[in-house]
């Protein structure tokens, strides 16, 4: 799980606070056996990847396939929180003035797993 995470150039991808160097750690923490670690990872991802104010950052695009991968193995609480975050980003992706150019294609690939028919 999370194969390819190390091949992403996180230092070249920005989130709300600059380079997304901490993002791989947050994604890995989602797979922890400790519910508190998972809860903190969800909060950290929401704080850094979902930017308030209608902007979809490049980190949102980069994390989306990894989130889709881990969602099925998460407990209901963290899964619901991440789905909510993804839905808020997707809404921004449809309405924001600034959207990472890769977001529409990433969302088109992820949407069937997030919003099953």
C-alpha cells in the first residue's frame, strides 16, 4: 500500500504552508494501528492539503490517489473525515478561481471510488 509515495517529488509540490515535505508522513500515519495517530494525520492533511478560500493546491492533486487507496482500510470515523475533506476540495475544484491544473484529471479518475454509482 502507498506504493509510489517515495517517487513523488514532494519538495516540488506545495500545500497551504509551502513544500509538501510532511505530506508523505501524514499519509503513512493513516495506516497506523494507533487511532490517535490516524486522527492526527487526518487533521494534518485537512489543515495542509485543503486550503480554505477556494484554492485547490498541487498537494491536493498529489494526495488524492493515495487517499483513494487507503480509504477502504480506514475505520469509519477517519474515512468519513477524509471523504468530507475530499468533497470540499472537489467543490473548490468546480468553483474556485485557482485550481491546480492536474486536479480535474485526478478528480475524474478518483470520483468513481469516492462517489460510486
